[in-house]
């Protein structure tokens, strides 16, 4: 594992990528704010948040959106063919792994070392929540990962791996520690240096509860007693996100959405097309979001997709791309301003709806289900028409049917904007039930990707690396 506190250049780059006012408000060229002796939490926090956002909204977003079958490889290009073929290489994961560990987590640890005083306590609370979020990303993607011996710099270049159960236990611990520190009335609140909520600690408390609910629901099939107790406790607080937790981009300079930033680096090549898996189902439901998440063709005014993995089957024709609102329209520079959503308001309502549908309290499952759909429409200023009312009216009476509809509508809401989470929820629940095997798959059976591969940097450099996994090996909580 790459270790060490490599901050002055990378930290500055991450901050520049996401702050609308550029670097000058955060960095003084006569100072090195990342050196341990001069560490300033107000400068390190945006670097950490930017680093996580760039991985979540970049590599994780692209893999998640392709494996969730929102997007598929364009037949006229080649950048993501290996993803659509279910044939990525271990080296493909070096950058996100190293960025989350050697940059983002190192930043967060620096804040926690500096931030236990009253002056820095709210920064420390945010850092703990970001640490919990970061580790959930890592463990949901890779399975067992280093935690107890990670982020110790040159003191340990061969950290041992912790089981996914142990990582989840730590996630809950970090959230609890953070909530015990949160004080919205503190005299020392972050401001614009908190890229997600601008120092609004009430929102961070809601974020904590929503993240905790997400995590407990993830464990229902592997540790039911713990999950049920945790869900009931957090639902009883009834304090969840009602707005998107996101990093916004201005589109100026290097401050661009991560997917669009990659499009720019690829010389504005149109690598991504709309997948028929998602589009055809949305069209069948007359879902108006389809023409917002995707670019309709000028000639017809309709969204026209190709079959998932169909790049080898098609040689010509006009097909729709993802739109600028999800950062993936190659020819529209508004893509640069698409936000990266850590947890959306829609996801928050769907999590609550699922908890209610499973009998854990927290309000009306049908009402929360409808609020989840409405929040998705509202996030993109889309008129609902009768869509939400029709879905609520058709909400099943049976529990399993309710879970199916909740996760399926969550899937539509996450189209293009929370691809990794949608793919993760598919692995957990088996919904939506209409995903197909990519036409480009290398597998002879119906196998689909179940995890990321461990990066080649771990295989070659970590003496305690426990051994490689196959793409089809399930992570601990995946029982479907």
C-alpha cells in the first residue's frame, strides 16, 4: 500500500478542483499547511472531501453506472470496453485505492490528531463521518481492507487486512463518536471550508443518522440481530437528510465534475451511451426523468439507447448519451458543473421507506416511498405530473413487493448520479430484477461483477496481502 503524507501538491490540486473561489482562499504560498507542524484543519478538510468526491464521482461512478446498466460503452470508442466486458485489470484500481488511503484518509487522520480541542472539535466530527463514509466505500467495493494498521505512514508499509465485519463495526463506532461531538451551537463552526454543508452541523447530524441507516440495512442478511437493533434505534431518532449531501462544482478551471474531467482528458471522446436496460424500463413506466438523465436525439426528441455491452454488435447509427446533469455529456460544458452526491435526499427517504416496509417503524412506507421519488424529481426540477401519485397508488401490500418497488425506484433516482450505490444495492437486494448480462461479457454463464479487484499495488507491495479475489467473488454481506 502506498503510504506517507504526500500532501503539498496533491492536496492543493484536490482543493483547486472543487472550490469555486480557486486556491487562494485556502493556500498561502509562503506556508505549507500540510506539514504536520503547521497543520490547519480548515485547509485539510476541503482537501479530504475533494479527494473522496473525486474518487466517488469518478472511478466509482463510471464503474457503478456501467455495472448498474445506466450507461454502456459507445461502439465508436474504446475507453470502457473492459468494464462492459467484465474484464478490468488489477492496475485499474491503483488510483482510487491509493487516493482514498494515502490522500483522503491521511488528511482525515491529520484533522483528528489536531481536532480534539473545542476550537477544532466540529472539524473532527466531520472528519470521523468522512472516515466512516470512506471506509464504507472501500469495503463495499473491495471486501476485506486494511483499517487498524492503515494510515500509519512509513511506520507500517504492510498493513494487515481487517474483515468486512470488523470494518463495519468501526464504521458504526466512528459515526457514534462523531455524533457525540457534534454541537451546532459551537462558537467554532466550519464555513466554506466544509464543501458539503458549509459547517451546518445539524445537517451533519442528519448525515450521520442516514449513513448509519444505510449501513445497518446493508447487514440485514448477515447479522440480522445487530442490524435490526441498529435500524430501530436510528429510526426512533427520526432525524434524516432532507437535502442532498453533495460537493458542487463551478465548471471553471480545474473545478469540474470528475466524469467530465475525464472526458476532457480523453479529448471529448463520446465513450458512453444510454443503456437500454434502464431506458426501456423508464420508458415503459412513462418516467419523465429519462429525458433529463439522458440526451434525447435532436431528430426524434426521444432517448434512443443500445443494449448493454452492444458495442460489438452495432457499427453505425445515432444513439443517446448520458446528459449534462450527470456530468457525462461530452459536448456540453454544463457537464462540468454536475455535483457529486454522497447521499441524496431521495436515497434518505428510500432508506426510511425500506426500514418501515420491513416493520422497523419510522412512519408510512408508502408515504416515504413517494417522498423518495418526489425528492429525485425535485433535485432536477422535473415536473412530477401523475407519476409519483401513480407509483404510490400501485405500491404493493406485501412486504417483499414493497422492498422490490422501493429499491427499483431508488435505482431510477440514482441514474447517472449515484452509480456505485445503485450497483451496491443491486448486489445486496437483487433488485432491480431486470438487469441482464452484458452482451460483451467474457463469461459463459450469467455471472456479473460482485466486487472490485484488489489493486496491483497491493498485490506487489504489501507483504500482508491476503490473496487476490475474482470479480465474481461476493463480498461478506452479499447473499443474493
